[in-house]
C-alpha cells in the first residue's frame, strides 16, 4: 500500500505539496473501496495521520477524513495549484455520494461545488473540470446549471467524449423520469437531446460498447427499432460474448418481427436468444429460457 511510503516521504520533505496530494489521493481511492465501520478516531491534523493503523483496518469515513486532511495540507502549501482545488472538489463529491445523512450530504456537495468553482477560477479552460463540476451540480439537483457546465466543456473541447456522455446521461435521466410519470410528449425532446449527445460521443469514439449500448437504448425508447438494432449489433461486434447485448438483440428482433411479420427478424430473435442463454449466468437463464420457448412457439 502506498500510504506508508507517502507518509515517510512527507516526513523527509514536509513542504512538498505533491507528496501531500498523492497521500490524499491514496486515502481517497482506499475510501471508495472501503466499507462502513465503527466511528472514526478523532483525527484533526496531518500529525494524526501518522498514528493511524494500517489502511485496510480503517473505516470508509476515517479514510475520507484522512484524505481531506492530506489534501487540505497540499492546498495550504500551494493554493494557486489547480490540482489541489480540483482534488478537494472530487473528494467532497465522492464523500457526499457515500453519505447517508441528507443534510451532511448536502453540505459536502456544496463544499465540492465551492472547490470546483475555485479550481475553474485558476484554470478556466480545463474541459474535464467543467465536466466534473457538472457532476456536482447534477447531484445538487441543479439540472440547468449542470447542462451549462457540460455544454461549456464541449465548447472548450469539442472532442472531449466524457462531456457528451454525461450530457446524454443527464437528458436520458430526465426523459426516464417523464416516461415514468406517463408524460411521453415531455420525454420526446429530452430523448432527442440524449440521442444527439450520445451520437456525437459514438462518432468521436466508436470503440466504447457502453456508448453504443446507451444509444441503442435511447433509440428503443424512441421507437426506432431498426436503429436500436444497428447500435446493438455494433456492441456485439465489440463484445461478442456479452449476454446482455445478445438478449437486447433478441428482444429488439422479436419486436421488429411482431411489427413487420418478418420471418428473418424472428429467426434472428431466436438465434440471439439462444446465444444469450448460452452466455448468461445461471440466475438469468430461467427468464431467457422462457423467451426461447416463446420464440420457438412452445407453451
């Protein structure tokens, strides 16, 4: 584990801000993987970090607190370094996601918001930071503010795929909420925006199965079955042994066959369903077996 090495390095060079940054990042990564545990010890300063037990014995909350102390120390040593403000923004965002208490979660998101604002004051042309700031705005429920930040990231770098992806995810989330409420008319323009964002992301990087799968899902919600099939066929080319993609194709071809009475589509549906069955984990097989029986015309 890198934490003991960073602590020793800080003892040898206490005024080097990047050593504190690396320590804070190490604690943060450990916190993401850690579980809830007993109440954290009372750690208030960098000196307290040297008294902590092994990282693997620390609770998630303790690790987040340790990360904060280390990142605060890095910022204090070099407050004009964008990396330090940005990492504090990330820390508070991830910490908020792991916080069950609503008021404390809100407080940590607001802290994240302030740190990203500070980071972008220092480096206003960093597209990745505008995108990350959008994550925080979205978590705060400030949808329009999040959209503005994703769009600004795109304006700064029209080839930055994560900004298009996150913008598409936001529009898709909003559309799904409208669909769940029975408002198909309200969902339609949001789905169009989502399809546009994911379409641009796929155009920039056609090798990511997740982007293509999301685009196929949106097309299906729009009733564009043929386009949904085309997107999922590309996913299958990239990930031929993915059971979920094969099942998606089986369902899409089934729907196409039902609408067009096309025997070729029906045969493709059965082929994909059988392939999905061969690839799926045991827990998913009963449902796929029922689909295979349906497509074979068995009771």
